[in-house]
């Protein structure tokens, strides 16, 4: 846990945000503010219990002091000293009890201040005041592409009202009424338009491809590197890796990012329509396909699963962590995402996750929600500069490239930050560090779109 103010140090114990580790900014995990508060609250509760015990001792000490009064005359000097000693002991116990109560009250006051600050920011967002100043004025904030995108999505209702010509006050009121934008609801609204019916989720079939036994690196960086090989091999493919560790089997599911379709909504479920399914429909069809791939790979019910995904693939991977049908069959223990907007996904309790983002990658902010700060959820924001090499295709952004996130994962693995060290150790405890494993490729194919009669 981060350092807190010592007893008598001038203030209540307060959690501290994790310090940057080189080009990495860390949020959440065992070093995160939320978990520090959990620890402090547990300590405050223990102090409350101890204070109650001391209060009971105070009452007993006072009863002993009063009981000594009738015997004072028998030996005045020694009797008086005994009465004074018992009284002083009771008062000293009272001073210790009051100090413990002050510490406990200070911890709770610190937490209330933190919750007030969080609530205040939420109110500002609802009032349309959450957008950063992106101009050249003195209040300009350089949040990077990721932060700017998140702010725009949060304030989309207000922005649209302003674009329609409403005055600022009316635009802010419209934003307050609509609240922070819900990316999933917006996706569903678009898909409901008949002209965009090709984006609606459709059943996905699964066919097993080649299986190879090979040496694998099961660190986060190694799995992202393997994911790059999967993405480059063929469209619509995922990989399932069988890991044998100390006589027990575990499984890793690797899900590539978006593979642009021509047109979108075709047979490849990882095209742009796959984003609509992931954000708007919780990856319902893709989750079913991943379960089927695990079945075909030989995974048994109750076995450990780790899911790894880049961009759209990370959303699908994280959606498994809230899919009741998937979790009823498999023991999903950990999720690794790279450049994925997953702040609105709430995993089942106990499922760990590591989220890699880059401050100049706009994609992780596309949902308009930051990842929660919890013990089991660690978000790493990379801040290193990204450079376009001669002849290099920037794609949808240099900072979104999988190879860059692989380099970030290597830094995570070498980090001594407590949250990152715990995350790395957790992953290694489930899978080991690597070795020979069996990797199977699976081709996912989306059911063909049937246009309405009349060709509309």
C-alpha cells in the first residue's frame, strides 16, 4: 500500500495515486487508491473494535477506583496512591482510545472527501462541463488523443445540441438531461435503422484449422506477440492455446483486433460490424463462438481460461468476464486487453485484468468511460512518443499498433510497481512463464446477411 501519514503526523492517513514508472502511468490494482481505501477502512474498523475494548477497560478501571474508596482509611497513604494510580491508568487508557478514534474518523473523512470529489466530477459531466478546453487558451488541457476522445464521447449530447445551433446554456441543459453518452445505446440506435441492418449481430459458425505444438511465451508481451501472428495469418481467425502446468490444464484465447471488411457486415465477424456487436450487444454471438472453439479444442468445464485481445478483440475478451453462460462453464481468471475501450464492462468479482492503453491512442477512449480503479483491475497508460517511420502505414493511429503495446507489456513485466508486479505474478501463477504448448486456430464465419424483400 502507498505510504500514509503516521500517527501524529499532522493529518489523517490518505492514499496516494501510484507514481509513474518511467513512461507508464498506473491506475488500479493493489497500489491503486480504491484498494488503499479498502485497506484503510479495514484498519479503521479494527481500530473501532479496539477502542470499544479500551472503553470497557476504562469503565472497569473507574469501578475499581470507586471500590477502593472505602479502604482508603485503613491505610491512607498507600490507599490514596492506589486510587490515584488506578485513576491515572484509566485516564491514560481514555487518551489512547480518543487517539484511535481520531485516526479512524480521519480515515473515514478522507474517504468522504474522495467520494465528494468523484461525485463533483460526475455532476460536472452531467451539466455538460466535462469537455476539456482543446483550444489555445490558458486553460487548455493536453490530454492526448485517448483523453480527448473520452471527453468528446462523454459530452456527445451537448456537442450535438451545439451543432444544431442551440445557445450554450440550452446545449448545456440538453447535455445535463441526456447525461453522459452511452456508447452501447448509441450503437443500438444506429443498428436499429433499417439502412444499417447489416451491422446487427448474426450467428457465427466455427471450424477448426491447424493445430501445432510449439514453444510459447506466456507473459503478457509474449501473448500479444503471438496475437500478432494470428492476426496476420488469416481473417476471422482466433487461436486457443492449451497450457499444461504442473499436471493441470489452462487455456489461452487470443482474439485479434478489427479487420476491415469490404463491405462491413460481411462473413468475417471481426470486421467493423464486430465492433457494433462488442459495444452494443456484449459480444453475444462472438462469446458463443469462443465457447464452441474451446469445446473443439478439448477444454473441459471448470478449467482455467485467460483471454487476450487487441482493440475490438479486447472488448470481446472483456465481455467474456460478464457473460453468465461462459462463466458458468469455464473458470475465466484473467483478461489482457491492448488498446480497447472497456471501461463500461463490469467483470464478475475475482476476475483479474490488465489493460494497456496509450495516451495518443484514441480507441481506448471511444466508449467515453475510464476503466474503474479496483484491486483486480490494473490500467497502464503508455506515454512514450510514437514516430511514423518512412513508408509505414499509420492505420487508424500509430499509437494503436499491436507491436507498440507489446513493447509496453515488456515494460510492465520489468516494472517493480506493486500493482504491475502483482498482476504479472498472478498471470504467471496461472500459466507459468512459457514452454511447449498446443495451439489451435479456429476460423469464425458470420452468417450471411439476408436483405429485406425488395432489396431495401
